[in-house]
C-alpha cells in the first residue's frame, strides 16, 4: 500500500512537471523522461492489482518486469550520483582576475526573447563585465528552429537594452548549435581581434553546464580560461540537470572532451 501511494505521488509530480514544460515547448530529454516515467508510475499505482495478477500469469513477462525495475533503480542511483557530483563541483563566481574576453554560451530563445536560463547567463555576464571594462564580450548562439533572429542577436540586444553595454564591445558568433561549436566558432572571433587562446578568457554558462563546457574548452586548446556559473531557474533546474546527464554521456561518446 505504501509503495502504491509513493508511486502515485512521485508519478503525479513527474507527470505534471513534464507535461507543463512540454506545453511551454520545452521539449527535450529533461522533460520527456519525467513525463513518461510519471505516466508509468501513475498507471502502475492505479492498476497495481491488475498488473500484478497479469504478471503472475505470465512468468517470462514477470521476470522481464523485475529486471526492468532493477535496471531503473541502478540508473536512478547513477543519476543521483551525477546530480550530487554537479552540486559539489559547480564552480562559484569568485573570479576577480582581469580577462581579455568573455564568452557567453547560448541556451535557447522563445518567441524572440531570451529564455529564463539564457537571461540568467546574460545577467551574470553583464555583472561580471562591469569588473572587466576592457574585455571583449562574445555572445554565441545560432538560429533556433522557428525563430527569425539568431540567439547571438537576441543576446546582444538583451545586453544593450538591459545593461546599456555598447555594441562595439559585443561580438556575435551566430552560427553554432551546440556547446562544442559555441567554443570552436568563438575562436575565429578571438583571432579576428588578435586574441590568442593562451590569454585569460572567461566562459559564462549555467551552473550545471560549467563542467562540460570546461572539459570541451580544455580539449579545444583554451589554455587560460575560467568558467563563470549562472544560476538555473528553480522551475527548470532539475530538468536541465537531467538533460545534462545525457549530454555529458553523449559528449564523452562523441569525443567532445
């Protein structure tokens, strides 16, 4: 009985979380997985007796069901471990040394406006830029599906409108669609301004993203960089962490770091 109540509560939370964010067009693994896991939990809790009876009458299926639960538990433990690792390793905004450039990584736009996650990155970058008056700011992000302007254009406009940063201090990298390309394409802009990769450079991204961004930057030859972490909005924080779990794995498989 306690198991059914637990699954019902957790299922309802996961299903509602995924459903609301999907309605907001935030469709990725971080929202799809909670939605379907929550749906399964709800179905299992509501039809527990019937499911158990059916499984007992089909031994092979019952064995497969138990193995599936074991795999899910092991995966959940690995996910919890990753969340704990992110929480412990996330870098703090304590960098005070001068830098030559500030690279702000994109994070999606919605209907021509910066998403809350992207806005947090831009806010953090602007605040940091106040201490770095001579640093070049590179905003990095290409054209999202269904949008008329690139992320870089929206990011530049945000910094100018919200923080009155002059356009001459901002360089647009408007071709990339991934973290790997964000940093790779930004190198061309650095070269255009006569800035080498061995100079001090700040990379601004979300707190959960700093580890992967740092690993990619290191492999690409950034020699003297630091990551500046922006807070992730609570409403999407754990969905973003879940998506990062898979992105971290895929990045390793694809050899991005």
